[in-house]
C-alpha cells in the first residue's frame, strides 16, 4: 500500500487518466470488471468520472482499485445556531457598522470590575500596604482599555467609545450569549473619540499606549471606601456593590474594534499625607464578561435565514456564509458518501476538505476569519456534544483525538482540512454524522484545544467547497 500511495499522490490527475485508459485493452477480464465497478460507483458522486488505477496484489490474494475523485456531492447551506456564547473569552468586541453584504451589526460589551488578582488569577483583598494604612488620601480613578488588534468596517472614520455604569450585576456562573444584555445607566461615565492610529497604539502592554478614561470621583470614592472592609475582601460582595461597566459605541459609528478584556484594567490612585508620590491599587475585569452582538438582515441575501433552519446555497446565489459572534455558520451534508460505506473493504488514503472564500465580497475592511474549525451537528442542527459535554469538533487524527483548525491561506485563497481520519471512520461505520458545520475558531496553543470564537464579528462568503478523496477498494 505504501508504494501504491506514493505512486498516486505524486502523479497528476491527467497522468492517471491517460495511463488508465491506455492500459484497459491489455487488462484481464477480472481487472476490467473492477474498473466497471469503480465507474459505476462514480455515478453516485457526480456526472464526472473519478480517476482509477487497478493493481494486482498476489501477496494478499486480490486486487486493489485506487480512485481519486474531487466531485463528491456536497449539500451546502447557511445555518444560524441557537446558542452563541460570548462569555468567558479573553477578548470582546464593541462597535456599530453596516456590512454591505450582511447588513447592520451592533456590538456592546459588559464586564464586572473585580478585585486585584495574583498571577494565579486568585482574587486578593482590597487593602493598602501596611506602611500606608491610616495615611491615605483618595486621588482619582482611571480605566485603561487595551485593543486586541481586531478592526472591522471603515477604519478611516473616528471611533467613539463610551463607558456606562451597570445597573445590575451578573448572575454567578451563568454563560451569557450574544442575545443577553444587562441594564446600564444611559449617561456615560466617560466617553472619548479615537482614531485608528490610537487603537493600533493601544495594542500594547504599555500603560501610556492604552485607551485612557478618567471616571467620576464618586465612583472612585466608592471603591476607595471599600478598601480594608469585609466587602473589599470578598469577590461576591465587591461585585454586588460595584457591579461593572458597559462598553458602548455611538449608533452613528461605522466600525467595530476588539477589546482585550483581560488586558484592560482599572487603577485606583491615592497618596499619603507624608508624601506627594501618587500610588495605586489595580482592579481587574477578570471575572464575568460577555458581548451582546445584534445583526439586522432585512434587505440582505440572508433576510430569510431562520434559527436552526438551513438556508440552501441554491437560494443564496450558490454562496454560503459564516459570521462570527452572530452564530452564522456553513452547514455541509455528504449524501453520496454512503456508497463508500456499502462498498466494503474501503481504505481512505487521503481526503482534504477545501473552502474558498469569495474575495469579490470583501470590499473594504471585511476580512475573513483567521481560523476556522469543523463541528458535528445533531439532527436538530444544534452543535453536537461529546459524552463529556464538550463540543464535538472534527479531529485531525481520529486515534489521538488531536483537534484541528484551518488557517486562512492568502496564497491559495482557501482553508484546507485534513479530512482523512473522519472519512475513514465514517466509511467503516465507526461514526455517523448528521452534518458538520464550519465555525470561526480559536486555537489555544498552550493546551492544544480549540473553542468556537465569538468574540468578534468577522465574516466570510464561501463560493467553492470541494472534497478531494483518494481511496482504495480491495476486491
């Protein structure tokens, strides 16, 4: 099999075709019969014939027909998921713009103000150093906001960011979705307008480079008064008293930017009566946070998209769509792969699933997602979970369970997945599938795990989806 695979994978498609038909006249009747079977199977894939070659294998007492096909039938549709979680991620998105393809998008972020943390992210009490106790005087309070590099929409226009005081606290341990919202005071605590240059400079750990907001003294004084108290020593009591902030943009904005919530913080400043030096206590956004992301599809190609109801690509100009944050994904079904299951003695030598974005739909700053992944779906079109209640990602290696994402390749304008193990498990009945979905993803290189990434609003229009398969049938 090794020699055979090398021969296949290093030959071109046309060479296979030419050699196959030049050799047919000289093949024994049994060999011709196998080619006929192979061509009959092609009927289940498409009107185009696969490319095949038949090899005698006397050592195993049979023959192997090895086939390449790039015309596996794929039913593609656009799907809106029902639970798009945006909480618990290190980044968030804030903005408003009108996408020329997918319509109006509005994003707000909500975050708790929390106690100081240690390197282990364990919350510590809000206290002054022993040397300062009894000598402190309140000065001011500032919020420092870090940009995470994500930018969408018209970045030539200014960006207005407002900080509002939350009126309600988070529900402990709740997982928030894009549809959730917390009430906040309509009058902002602070508001500033930034240029794209300001945002790019804030993509830094240097405090002077961050987006800086001075909060009213009554907010700072309230936190200052909790230093050294029971409330200042208990995270639940503290967040109930202080709550947090809503990050909002003006509805006239024409862009959206990403915020590194874990890289942003609050600084409470004070001095002592025996010194003019300004000192500070850092507070964080290390607890609950999420983004509310809303989209209006009226008048767009997806205006008829309904929750958990696939919208066939035949109804959307033979295109499908992905939009992070809004739970819009591309669903795939492979109705003819059952032929391989029924054939028996099938070995998948190599399989690649390839997605090609339609760059004609990327005018301006509407970049495709950096990384995407594949997930299994239930018959209800909800995301399938494993027995451990984890998202059932399609893995690169079925034996090791190594999870896999595909990065965008600008040279080939494509995302490519190694689909070999998944397809082999399917044709040998080790797994079943009710369809798979292409979702925006984030790879954690430290833990080698991936998650569905809903912390921005990047989108993609897909014009070509292809499954290339090299497989062998032993007769």
